[in-house]
């Protein structure tokens, strides 16, 4: 299955992001950002399904929670950055 990782600047920011999405009915899971995509060394990401990304970005925009970066996690395990 294909997922998107919404990279957040801190654990607290990731928790706020996941909470906003969950309140809107979008399943969101917090995880440490994989080393392949983590430039700073300690960021956290929120994982959402492929079909939920557009709605998730609208919700986050309304809540004032801007993602640092977004990555597509493909079925083969690779990552590709997606423009905002």
C-alpha cells in the first residue's frame, strides 16, 4: 500500500498534526522519520494513506499546521519527496 509521510519539525507538532487529522476522521500515525528522509536527525512524521492526503492538507492548512516536507512511501519501500 502507498502512504504519505508528513514530516513535522518536532514531536509536539506531529502530535498536533495527528490530532487535527483524527478529529476530522483521517487515520494518522506518528512515527520517527526514516533516516533516508530525515535531514536534521530527530524529526517525526505523520503517516496518512494515499487517498487521504488532499483532505489532510486542507485540514492542516485550516488549522495553521504547515508540514516541513511530504514524502511518498511507495510499495517497494522507497521514498520520493512531493512538492507542497
